């Protein structure tokens, strides 16, 4: 599924302990290269914020005006570019959470919290959960924090019938992405999960955002004279952004040649380089998604601002070879649902027919 040169390492399936050691050393050498690109550049950050936030607010204002004046069908198509810009704003907020977008920590946190009013994502609790995701990606013993729930073939086969059905439903793309992504952003994030945060801190942060969102929506409803017009803009734009974001998050780690290891064999740099995809997108889509498709670079060093990821990738040959997924390749990821411990790759449920009687 993935495309790589003959010399690119297949990090998910090392031949022996020696090759595994070589791959760890390679991943750490590439990580040292990435460290040179971790400094934020204020000029580039402000330019990106301006060329994303201003068009987004303009589109939303046009949609509100159209919807408030009864032109609902004219407003709805604008949810697609607005949703794409909201994904880009989310990537900026994501970088703020890593402390990488602006030179100042206070500036990153302030901007990240401000953008949460647009992304409807609680900044502090998400920041903590996402940090745990980076610290545990590819570690079978630490699944379940900020990732897509993934079972091994062996674990799935030990489940009772209801457990298997529940997992199959969860992994169905229509449920996981089409329904699950908007529900996550619109509903589940309205409640504190408290991951890594004191209970009171989590409640305070999430409920503060919820209250501010209600105030903002109410103010827009008063300004336009229509609650329906506000919802006609708010819900489609959030849903489009959630679908795009959910798909991106899925293909970043749920591809055939990803890396999963037991705790004793897990290595941060090897998991980062081999367990995160390089999603090769057309230039316009890469712009809207804030270079997040260069996800292996991001996991090797999360302090690299999104606007420097391409520069980092271009500077090292291996980064352009490992984990490549084209748009066509990525569609094949939809059938993947289980980690096959023997084959050391992600497989679909069809694989089970070769392991047990029908």
C-alpha cells in the first residue's frame, strides 16, 4: 500500500534484532536532523494566522448573511471551504498546544485558548491528552489515550460474540468517521474527560469554553435575528471540519505498514518514524490541512511548527521515503482494523478467515 524506494526501511517488519537496532539508530539520526527546524518564526506564524483566520471569518459572515436572509441553499456550499479553513485553524491550535507555533509560551497558550472558540475543542484538556498520545504512539501497552482504539488479531479472537460485534461497529468507517467525528467535536468535547488534569481543573476549563460558546452563539442569533441561521452555519462548518480532521487522524496511524510494539521493544523514535504516515496530498489540500500529512516528521519532533515541516522533510532523503500514502493508497486504509502480531502489519477482518473456521 505504501510507496517507498527499495532502500527505504520497512520499520514495521524488521528481519531480526540487528536490523531493529539499525532502524532505531536511523530513526534517531533523522530525529537529530529534525531538531534543527524546531524554532518558531514569528513572521511566518503571523502570516499563516492572517491568511487563515481572516478568510474563515469572512466566509462565516457571508454564510450568516445569506442564511439570515433566507438564502440557505446558497450558504450551505460555503461550508466546505470554511470547514477546510477551520481544519487549518485547528492545526494552528494544535501547534500552540505543542508550544511550537509562536516563540512565546504565553502567546501559544493565549492563542490556543482563543482559537478553541472556533474549533470548539477545549485547549488545556486536549493539549494534555494529545501529549500523552505522542508519548505512547505505537506502544501496545499504552493504547487508548488520544488514539483510535485498535485491537490485535489475538485480542479480537478472544472476545465474545457481542464484543466482536461492538468492535466491528466501532471500526466501521461510517460510524467511526462520518458519525463519530462530528459527535466527538459537538457533543463529547462538551464534557470534561480529565485526562491528566485535576478533576476541578478539567471541569473549569471545559465548562468555561461551553459557556463562552453559548454566549457567542446567542450573540450571533441576536445580531442576525435568527437562531436557525446561526445553526445553519455553525453545524455544517463544524461537521465538514470534523470529517476532514477525523479522516486525517485515521490515516496518520491506521495504515498497513505502521508500527506497534510491546512495551519492552518499543522505541519512541522508531515508532515516530515508522508508525506515522507521510500523506502525500495535492498542494492545495496540504495547505488547507496545515502540512499535518507530514505526520512522521511531526512525531519525530512535535516542536517543529507546521509551517516548517515541509522544509524539514525536504532536507532528509529518508523522510520522503517512509510511510508514503497517496490519496488513492489511503482509501485502502478503510478496510484495516486489526494489528496482526504475526505478519506485523494492519489487516482487515477478511484476514480472520485464514486464521479460523468460518
